[in-house]
């Protein structure tokens, strides 16, 4: 088993992978192409839309099978937010990622520093490298939550402006030409261009 640090990466075996983040968190994933943007609403996997080609979300566990991703997919980025909407992650236990292969063998563990005021954590990504796939640990806090992250990846977000008590925002993740992602800057070394799509301290 590999204990990953931010920026660390690991070659992945073939077949399905399981990524689990236990605790009081909501797990989400974005499937992106070479541009770093989603191709449409099906590329945003979260509690209201738990399935996409090659990606399945069940509770705290994301299953990814790279060979079944939609055509053109280059990355699957894993994020966590608090299960209680709007809660800063600094109020919760540190999020720890556990990665296993299709046989249930543990491949990696990643326990980044706990964010403080941020409401979302970019935890890791699975990305294509040549003919294979690798896992990279990220561990970057993100101040603008799930909706802000989705917009920066090219998703058009429409939130319920009058939610009932205890309800979560509904995010129909539909990307349109009229609503491009807002520009952002990298906050960490970014040799492969992922973090150029996001910014942990947006204005």
C-alpha cells in the first residue's frame, strides 16, 4: 500500500477501482477531457446524479472503471464537501481517501491536512497517462463549494433559492455555450494542468 502525499502519484492496475472517503462527507466526481472541462451534465457525479459511464457513487464510495468512461475522458476528479451544506471542513474530522482494486486489495491511502474555512476539498484525481491510468493526490481546499467548483469545470449550476429546512441545493449540471467556466489560477504546482481549472481563493 502507498501512503500518498499532496502531488504524489501511483500507477493503477486495470479494472475497476474503489475510492472511499468515510465520515460526514458528500463525495462527488467530475469527468473531464483534455480541456479540463466537462462534456455535459452526465460528467458531474454527485448525490443527485450518482451514475455516469464508468463511474458510480454509492454513499461514501466512488467506483471508477477507466475503460468504461465516455469517449474523450482524460480525468476523474474526486471532491468532498460536508454532508451538512455550507459547513466549513475545518469543523469536521480530516477526510481520508482509501483506494482499493477490483479484488478489494488496498492500493493507496491519502490523508491530507484538514482545510480550515474552505467548504470543499479537491482530494484526488484518476488521469490518463499514455495507455494507462494513474492516481494523483491533490488535497487542495476550495472556498466556493460544490457549485463554484462545478462552474469552474464548465457546469451550468442552478440552485434552489428557497430550500426547505435541512434540504440540499439541487444542481442540474448542464453546460451551455452561454455559460463558460470562469477563469481561475493554479494554487499549487501543476505540471499536468489540472489545477489551472480551479482556484482555492476565488474573488
